[in-house]
């Protein structure tokens, strides 16, 4: 619709990066089929080429001036950089030639004989990258010409692009010492070794005709030490001569650039432009106003949110842009996205089932590209009035829509202020009261919630959703499954049972579908890692709970056994952190609303006779802000939200929570502040880390169940091995607070693995009980 209008003159518009998966996850399916040996490398390459081509064309048609290339990836952009640098860990037997699929996917996923490289979260997003493993002996050679070939590929299509590289300093700051290398080794010390490769790449890009190059340096938004900050000056000073003749953009995202770092990058000599995130960087506009911006340089203003799905408030962005223009000058401001669009969904066009009013409030990557261009044109005096007024109408419909606002919820959330929402009795007294009722042995055994999700189960849920089977048939099938799981646990002699979660597809979706204020997409996928994508729900309005969500199943399960049956809920912080959250009120307000809805569920479960209720907060840590100065505030409202859900229960009702990570050292006091009666945590892959917290003397009085075996692996742990683990924990924790459980839910495992593993877990607990 805009292509014919915009060809004449390209306004100053820029996209930081674009999703690679394709509008219908084409790349995912191509990758998985290739990995399964069902299609050839050529087939995979063909899908990838088509995707790149259509993405470039789409941006060109929209009128974007600075179109990124090399933001496509077969797996991960950090791994692509590792390939470019030839920094392949020794175990992959790399011989030094151009890196092909073989070595590349072995690093990403491991192969029959060698494990994969480690994966970790990309800043505070839900994307995971492959962590480079470096040491003093790592040899760097230019081993993947991907950046150059993608640039040329676009050029052959008649599209001029800005090649994007992960900057050298960010690359090193995200790296870790390779196996066998001293833990104290600093990868940043390799800066001088990798710069020659960057020089080779940039020289080649220059020779191919590139006029701009983008270095992503998002670590600039972190709390850096002065020597880390100096590394930026060192790196770009050293690259200066080889970059001459190229315009260089240093791109930052995910938060404000701290004042010191801002000074550093804006005063770099060989640099033509700096990209800033004005969405997460809420203080960036003020910083530019007060600190100024160097004359002659371009400011790439990230005003279109790359991490959410909301349509931009164009009028408000335009006024931000005008304020910036007054500082940097008319031809030096470029309209951009706040970060790569890979963190948002791909194309709204494919959402045929979304309500049309809600749809009018949204913009996925493809729509954001159009927004960026519309803003750039408006800034240049060619405002598309129709587009702007349609946008203004959508904005105001969103503000005034009755489906967004629920007075009652607003009031209830406002009424929370001023109270801390703590249970009146302290945790040790509560545990005593609970023990009188539950009468559990020492080292009680339990599991985290889900049991294996068989094909049959998935089919039953799918058919019920598609109205292919009746509610009656569905309930019957799920009931049979629950009864099977209950029987199995009784046979295994587990102390506190679960119903197995057979009715749930996903721990957030299940609740989102039953709460008001949530919407679901059909194709709103976002890459999580490799070929894995998630489809976060959209929280668009005030959240409430029209009716009980889990009571029916929990009550049914409890009626099947005399042992305590855990009620199983997902906590407010996890629901929040795994959703696209509304941007018209602070995140904590939305979180409090979810907390109130979960609180009602907790109360209903308690009233239905459920004595143990687990409220999973698997993703509490994921929401932790990047900057230390903002972390205390987040932890405060996150922990508070959790307490809201259960502060009203009786002393005898036992509240459990569960978390999927064990790097607790920095947030242990917040965890204690949650005031749960029992916490189960992932632990088995990092015994030492968790135990060191307690070894250092942190006082912990609540129940705690550090996972005794890794559920991510099909391996079956022996009784001795589990007993050994428990003994290690007993050395630092009081006997009477320790629980015995696996690391996480069992839904991805097979019964053939779960039965023997749990058998051994229970025997280990029993063995130790006789020795204590
Ligand atoms: N109760 C959930 C399960 O067992 C917890 C999942 C999780 O922690 N990610 O599946
Ligand atoms: Zn977990």
C-alpha cells in the first residue's frame, strides 16, 4: 500500500534487525527437517534465501533507507560471530576451513560424540545465545564470510543494506573462559587478537561496496567497569583506519546508555552514528538533552518498540523525534526501532482469529517497519495524514475501550497500597502447624507438577479444542490420566502428590486462556533459541478471573487419594514475564492485578480442601532489570506480588513455590522475602552454586527442595548418586527443612525414564531416613 508513495526519496529510516523465522516459522520447519535428515542442505538454504529476500524486499518497499543484512541466522547471531572469528572450541576438531553446517550445528546442538556449547539468555530477553568459549590459546581466523555474502546477495537483488556485526567488545564481554582455562581468565584480554579479523571483514565489505556498517554493542547499556568501557575506545580507535571510507553505526539497545558510556561512544572519532533505545531507555531523551550530541554525527533514534506488539503512538513518537532533531540537526536524525525486531512477532496479517478492535491496537515486525517509515516521512515534512489519523484513532480506542478497563479490578489493585501482604505467623510456626496436619516423614518426597505428556494426551486436548470430542469425553480422558498418575505415585510411595497437569498445554497459556484481559495469537511466534519459538499471550486489559481455573481438576485428583495432593498454579510474575505486557500502565500494576486473580484461585483451592498449593515462579529471575540500580525496585514488587497470592491462607495450608534456576546468590534475600513454606528449585546441574549460598551462612528456615536429578536428560540417576546429593545438602541445611524432588516438571520425559528415576529418588530418601 505504501510502496508506490515512498520510492521517490528515502527518508532517514533504519531497522536494527528483523525476525528470521519467517511469518509462519518457515525456517524452524526447514531446520528441523534438515536436522532429521529429511531434507538436504540445499533445501534448507533455499528456504533461508527466500526468507532473506522477502524480508529485504519488504523493507525496501516500505521505503526504509538503512536496511540491515547479516541479521539472518541459521541458529544464533553470536554463534555466527564465533564462526566468523573461527573461535571453534577444540572438541569440534575444526580444521580451519570455511565453517559449514556440520561444525556450525555441532557447536549449536552437539552431535553424537560431542556436547553442544552452553546457551544463555540474551540480556533480559527471552532469546538465548550460544556462549563463546575462549582461552589464551584460542586461535582466530576469518572463517565465515556470511556477512559479506549476505551483503552481496541483497545487492544482487538491487537492495543496498547495512551489514550488521556484533561488536568486538560485546562479543568478548559475553564470552566465558573455555573448559580447562582458569576461571579468572578475562576474554576481554583477547581484544587485540580478534580485531584483525574485524579488519578483514570490514575491508571485504568495503570492497563489496558497503557504505555503512553497524556494530551492535548492547553491553554499553550495562553497568560496566572502567576498564571495560575503555575497551570500546581502544577497539574503535584501532579499527578507525580500516573503517575509514565507511560510515560506522554503533548500535545500543535494551536500556539507557549510562552517562559515562554515552560520553565514551559519542566521543569516538571514527564513528558516524549512535543508535539509542528510547523505549527501554526512558531517560535517554533527557540524557541527550543535557549532555548534547556531537555535531556532524547521526543519532539513530529507537522510538518503535522492538520488544512488544503494540502499535506505536505515532504522535507521541513524532514529538520525541522533533525534540531530538532540535539537538542533533535536521539531516542527522534517523528514525529507528528500539532494538532488533526479532523480539517481537512477525506479521499481523496472519492473525485471522484476533478480534478486530484488539488487532487495530497491534503492530508486529512487518507493521513496525511501516511505522518507522511513516515517522521518518513525517519528520521530513511528508506526513501521511491518513496513516497518522488512523493510528490516533486506534490509540484512543485503546485508551477508552471498556474491554481494557475494569473499574473493579482497578479499585482492588489500588487498595493494595500500603500493605505488605505478609502471612501473620512466621514460617517455622507455620511449618509446625502444617506438619501436625500433613504428618509427613522427614525428607518428604514430591515432584514439580507435570508428568509425561504423551501423544495421546496432546491429541485429546487438541480434539477437545477443535470441538471434535465432547466435554464429557474430554473430562473422562483427563480423569483417567490423572488417576493413572495418582496410582503411579502411590505405588512409588511419594509423599505429596501432583495430578500431572494433563489438561495443560503450557503453564502460562492455560491460565491466560481463562483470565480476562488476555488475547492469543495464531502465529505470534518469537524465537527463543535455535528453531525453538514461543507464542506469548498478549495482556491487553485489566486482568480478572471470571471463574475458578484449576479447582475442578485438583479436587478430582484429591478425591482419588488419601495423601496430600498439591494444587498447581502459575505465579503472577511468571505469567507477566512470559507474556507481551500492556504498555499503558507500569508492569507492576499489571502484575498486582494477576496476583489478585491468582489469590482468588488460591482461596478457592483452600476452600475445596487442598492443603498444599504450589505457585510456580519459574521466571521470576527473568524479569530482573539489566541495571543494578533498577533491580531492587523490580524484586520488591515481584516478591510482593507473590505474597499477595497467598497471604490470606490458614497457617495449616502449605504454600510451595518452584523456580527453574539456581543462581540465587544475588537474589537470595528476595527469595526468602517471598515467604513461601517450601521452595523447590533446579539444582542438579549446579550443585555447588546453590549450596554455597547456604555455606556462606544465609539463614534459611523454610522448607527447601533442591532438585536431586536433572530432568532435562534421559539419563536415569542411581539411588547412590541421589543419596549422595542429598547428603551434600544435609551438610549445609537442617534435616527438617529438606525436601526430595526432581529439578523440574517431568512433561518432556518418557514414562520409561520417569518410573525408574523416581523409584531411585524415593529409595534414596528412604535410605537416608534410616540413617538420620
Ligand atoms: N509445574 C510445572 C511443571 O511441572 C513447572 C514447570 C516449570 O517450572 N517450568 O511442568
Ligand atoms: Zn522448573
